[in-house]
C-alpha cells in the first residue's frame, strides 16, 4: 500500500498525465478495503482510525520537500522486497502456505527484484 501511495503522489506531484497513473487509485482503494476487512474480522477495528491518520499525514508529508518524495520513490523497491521477505518468513514459521502457488511467489519475487 505504501508503494502505491508513493507512486500516486509522485506522479501527481510531477504532473504526469492522468492516463499514466489511473490504476493506482483503484489499487489503493482495493488495498484499503482489504485492510478494513482484516481489521474488522481480527477485532482491531479501532486501529482503522490510526491507519487513516497515518495515511493522511504521510500523504501530505511526502510533498513537503522535493527530496522527500524522491527518497520515498527510491525506497519503494526496498520496501516492496522487504514485505515479500516478511511474508516468506511468516509462511516458513507457520509451515502453512494455504493457497499460495510457487508460480505466484516466483512472479512476486521477480517483480520485487
């Protein structure tokens, strides 16, 4: 979600045409809805307010200075790869891959790399 938010804010900040980033608001909306469902069904609904404040604060802080948005854009690849490693660690500890296929993980690792 962080990477999508940074990509969207970066492209708006630098004035890219709408067609180049039109999918990001849709993806962000899907991720936010998924996060709300996870919070709701895990019993942590009160955390949604915290995440909403974090989202709005981060949204405006990204463009306070040019170097902040540029640094955040450069860190997106590292953050995306780190999230994949965290997911792999969780799968390794639980020894339950659920519905995850090797092809799905290969594609995710390739895009992160």
